[in-house]
C-alpha cells in the first residue's frame, strides 16, 4: 500500500511541476473575490493578487489585465520574455491603476534583457500611474531599461519619482548593434528598433540630470579600422507626451539626450528646471528629429533655458573618411517647433548651441536645421535672449 501511495504522490508532483500557463488573457487585482485564496490563479474569477507573480507566470503572447481596485505596492523586476502586454483597467470613474514603489527604496520597474532574449515593441506597458520610486543611488526612479530592450510605454503617468543620478522618471540605456571592440576601440550606437513612449505624462520627478527621462548610448570612435555604420534607426521615439514640472540639480530638467538618435513629435516640454544647463532639454553628441513640439516656460540657472545643444556626431561613413575634411551632417532637424517664454540666467534663454570640437577635420559644424516655428518671449540675463550660437555651431 505504501508503494502505491508513494507512486501516486510522484505522479501528482510530476503533473504539478510540468504544468505551465498557456498563452492567453490573465487578470490581477489587489482584493481577491470571495472563495479565491491568495495568491489566486490568474483567471477573471480568481485573479492573481500581485503583478510580479503574473509576469513570472505567463508565456509570450499573453495579456495581463490589472484591475484598479487599490494601489499595487510593488517593485517589479520584468522577466526576460518578449511580447507580454501589461494593461491597466480603469475604474468606473476612469482612474487608472497605480503602481507605487514606496514600499522599498527602489525603482518601480526594472527591465533588462540579452541579445538572445530581446524585448521589442511587442512588450507593452499601458494605462498606469507609476509613482514614488526612489533611489539613493543609480538611475531610473520610475523605470530603468537597459540592454536589448525596446518596449512600448503608452498612456502612463510618471509622478514623484526620484533617482540619485539620472532619469527621475525614466532611464533608458539601450545596447547597440555592435559590441565594443577593445582592440580597435569601435562602438556603434545604431539601435535595433526604437523604444516607444506615447500619450504619457511625466511630471514632478527629480534627479541629478534628466528629471523626466535620460537616454544614453555609446559613441562611434574615429578610428580607421572601425566597420561602416549609420544611425538611421532611432533609439527612442516619443509621441503626444507632456513633460513638465521636473527638477534637476545639474542638467536637463525635462530630459537628457546623450549620444543617441531621438525622435519627438507632437509633445510639450514645459516648466522644467535645471540648476545648471538645459532647463527643458540637454542634448549632447546626439541626433534629433523634432516635429510639432512646444518648449515653453523652462528655466536654467546657467545656459539654455529651453534647450542646451552641444557637440556633434560622426555617422554614416567609414571612420577613415572623416579626415577628408568634407564631412558635415544635419544632426538636428526641427520642424514646427515653438520655443516660448524660457529663461536662462546666463546665455541662450530659448536655445543655446555650442560645440567644443576643435578638430574640424572630423566635424565641420554642429548643425541645427530649424525649419519652422516660433521663438519668442525668451529671456537671458547675459546674451542671446532667444538664441545663443557659440563656436563650431550654426543654426540654419
């Protein structure tokens, strides 16, 4: 009899261990229905009671609906699995569910992945308030994304997040298509596909730099042995998003864009503050395409009340061609951009443009092609109330 009992127990254990959830639709809510024991099973009648368990349980292609019946106090470590949609379900008044990171001194969401397990735009986080992430060191108070990741962030509100270093709300450090070559010192920063941020509100976050967000990639070094490359694929695209009331004690009150290609369209960057440069945006060694944006009422204690734009890039050619003296690219193209009522205590109330590059055989100018828009009512305490253009830079 004992033998049969042991055999039966082994069969049951094997069945339990081999069970996996199939691709489908699952549910999470903080208060489980009567008769549903914690932690739940993910069904609509007996949902899971926390988001982390749901993410750890479902396979690719699944949708997780998170019910707004309370605050989710979680610090989420996103699994290295692509094509999971985490969708908040509003309550009857239209209020979105909230993920609150204040239960630990940590960011709200962490997402990373390897080349083998890339996270793409098919991974979606939508319809949430992401609040109260706090880091005593590090980047990305609301969310940190690094490595081979490019998710879609839609209809999110990032509020009251703090990072000691960069990216009060969002820190994004995507991996480039080529690894760093320590022998030839080559590093390419063309991204696999852009991370998408759409219909978001990013406000009242704080950091040392990039109060709203920071995006940073590696740079291609000027070395003749590097492979050919281009940067035609943006690392980050932002649509219909408002970035406001963020504060930093260094640069980029609204955002820092460093060594990356970023597209921003139909967005508003307003009333952000930097204790140094770039009240609205701090852009360095980057490429941008901006369209139909409004940059207003930002403030920098030094230069670039609206935008601080510095240093050029090298792209689209073999490094060995850089020395021919003919290289010159349109790093920044802005169409229908209104820069209004920004202030800098030093130079460039609206826009400050400069390039510290002195080897002009590598880069002739830092170029801003300002195609259309309005630059008005900006203020500088020293020079360049609207625009201040410094060495090796030009605005066309």
